[in-house]
């Protein structure tokens, strides 16, 4: 099934979604079942895992990133799916902006992790800005703060 998903008018396809009836078996046949569960199939961070068991569980607060690389991937995925509150929450209070605003002309299209150390991750992120493709290359620094990984800053090149 192909559906077009829009959030406040901004189209977020062509990510692939699964739509399942939820709950899968109606308990009362006399009552119409109209609950649908929409899940993003492939996590944008590129692990090949389903979004809800990969970065989705971090975005919804069901788990914490276990490493700097996992946090980096989940922050990229958060940008890609528009979970900008997560981007902000996982940014060190010392370096984070007052808010993270959406950029409707920008669509993130792929992530390649080039090198991952204990507290540094080098990556390349592909994007499409108003139809023009581009790449962002960054070496990011992370820190553990009260047991949680947070993004500190990065060098673009
Ligand atoms: Zn992921």
C-alpha cells in the first residue's frame, strides 16, 4: 500500500510506511475498527532496521542512546523525520540554540558514518535543498552528561 503522509501540510514521503489495523483483530464485530497504526519502515539512519525499533524508540523516550554513534544516528534520524524536540533535548545545554526550527526546504536523504570513536563521530549526511542535492561532512563531539549522551559541537569540512 502506498500512502502519502503529510504533517501540517508538509509532505514527508517518500519514506516508506506500513499501515496496519490496530488492534489487528477487532474484539467487537459490531463495532467498526478504524484504528490504524502507521510506522516508518526503514530507519532514516541507515542501519536497515525498522524505524520504531531503531531510532524511533529513542525519539519516543523508550530507550537512551548507548553510545556517541547511536546518539549521532538518532539525531540525524530526528532531523529526517522532524523530531526536532529530540534534537534539542540531546544537545548540550552549554552549546544548544534556544530552539531548533524546521527548514521546510531541506530534506535529509542519507547518512554515512565514516568513523566512530568513544566521543567523536565523523559522518556525511546527504540532503536535498529545494531540489538541489548536497552533502554535509562533519566531525561531531559528544559528552556523557548525567549518564546520557549529548551532542556538544562539531567541525564542518
Ligand atoms: Zn535508526
